[in-house]
C-alpha cells in the first residue's frame, strides 16, 4: 500500500470563525501609538483611513470571530486548500522526516492573499466605502484586492512600486482584468509622490513609499478608505483559515507536526499557519517548534530591532511595536518581492519576543536551489517568497536524516511562481546575487 499524500476536506469544513490570537498572549501586545501625540491610537484616529467595522476587528478581544457567510461563499471557490505530503521530496532527500505542505497557490490570485482581500472588500462594502486604495510590490496583494473589490462592487486603486510596475507587468494585467486602476509609485498623483519625484525623478520606489501614497489618496478623497495586505492584526487573523484547516488535515494524516514553518514578509501567511499551532502550544497541547523564515537581505526578525516604528516612509501610519530595519530602509531588489518590507507584524514580533516562535534567515540563491528541487520532485513551481519556507523545511529534513530521527515537518506553501518565471530564468542562468 503506497503512502497517502492528499488529505482533502469538504466545503463544509471551511472554518466558520477566524482565530484571534490577542486574548491568548501571555503578555498583552503593546498598542499602536498616534504618530503625533505618541498616545495609543483611538477608534477615531483609525477611522480616518479604515472603516469602523475593520478597526473594531483590529482591536477585538474576542478569541473567535465569525466569518460572514458571503465571505465563506467566496472562500469556497478555492477553499479548503490542499494539504499534501511531499513523499517525492522526502525520497530525494533520503530523509526519515515526513514533509507536509499546505498549498495556498490554488486561489485565483495564486497566493494566500485573497484570504484577507475578500473579507476586507466585504467589510468595506458593508461600511459604505465606494473606493479602496492600497499599495503593492510585485503585485500579489494589489491583484488580490482588485479581485475582492470586483466581487463586491468597489473601485480599487493600486499604487505599485515603480520598479515592479515596469519589470513585472503580468500582475498589473491581472489587476486591470479585475477592473482596478494601477499607478506606478512614486507617482505624480499625490503630494508625497511629487515630493519624492522632485528630488529623484528616477526613484524606483519602495513599499513604504507606495503605502504613503495610498494613505494620502484615501485621506484626501471622498468615500475612500485604505487597505493593507499584511502586518495588521485583522489581516493576520483572516489568514488563520490556513492553520485551522491544517489542524483538521494533520489529524486526518494521523500525525502532529514537530515543526511548523512559514516565510515572512509582513508576517501574514506565517501567522495564518502558525497562530492556531501557537494556541495549542500556549495551552500545553504541543511542544512543536514554529519557525519564521526571512530573506537574508531583508531580515527584520533576525537583524532588526524591536521598537516602535512607522509602517511607511512618509511617517503617516501609527507607530507599531515591531522588529524593524527602520522605516527608511531600502531593501535590495531581491526576487522575493513580497518579502521586501522593513518591519514585521506586531503580533509576530511579540511572539518572537516571547520566544514562542523562532526565526531564521535564508540567502536567496539557497532558497531558489530548494525551489528548483521542489519543482523537480513535487511538480509545483513555487513563488520566490515560498522558496524560503521550502529551504527551511529541507534543512529540517536533512537534520532529521543526520540525526537518524523521524520528524514531522509542516510548511505553508504561500503561492505558486507562475508569474515569477523571470526570476527562475535569472537563477538558472547564474545571475542571482548570492546573499
Ligand atoms: C505577499 C507574499 C508573501 C509575504 O507576505 P506575508 O504577509 O509575510 O505573508 C509570501 N508569499 C507569497 C506567495 C506572497 O504573495
């Protein structure tokens, strides 16, 4: 009898509630501060850019929050997502470890990001928002929000980091297909964008700058709100559908993970798979290691400082307590565009501080080596971001071989790489910076 490699759930297994980690922290999370007064932000501060229903969720003390039925109906287009066991990868590594991966690449956007884009569009629609602005790097988030807005009938305006706008045109085409308008950031659309262009007309842009532009647009325009694709509590919470499904699927597999792994940019897909396991860990039901994997060239958890910092370059967001490389840090142009962010979600930072999770940094060439090994054994071509998680899973599997111990490894496969094939081209041609 061959090994079972697939653990499918039914539509009725889509979680009915998201898991909110805030009430389970052994120490309370330091609150976000107003950038001017340095006092904890109030509901009124936040509703300048977010609708009230989302702000309430951001600050909610409830452990479980019900997923609205219209959101679950859209989730059903691709959820529950597959949990697979990578037996061909195990064999290639000659490891006694069992490697499981949760495949989030089956969403229309190709990554985990629609898990939060859909509810964010839904709540904005409920609150009467007519137009949503956001930023995007390589375009995974912008395209996901474009889809969410399209499904709920909201206009979507995306500020896309200029270098990606020109180098990675396909996700811009996805955004257009789903009805969004896209500006290359820095743009002449906002006062902040114009001020940057005046100093440096060739500025390639950054996520921090694009956030500043999107917020300025939202504050200055009628019936317009802003949406963020990672970092914030409610975003991380929406992603917990990933880990909640995994708990059921690992039970079907009859195993429980010794190590749970996710790559981290702003921290949301990691939070999604990790938080439900952190809950079990805090409750003493598991002693698994939980590992966040970041790129060596933008390593906020392993090389940053834990302090209050801004989420954007123009210093308009609330100050958040997080591991940060500094809000003016210009990340190198690594291919994992989704991991090029200077800070880390406050919830993920807090878990790192409390030593409930570990962090490792991985060089991008090593990540691509693992990605190619994965593609050649398991078939799926991973997103460059995901390849960081794969790399850590492979390292764990090799360690298990060396120690001659069985180990159960679970990682989040955050997205496929079919829109990022040019980075495989660079890697295979030997053109990637070895860092
Ligand atoms: C955006 C993205 C990431 C990083 O963002 P997080 O908020 O840290 O999850 C990782 N993987 C993929 C495929 C992405 O699109």
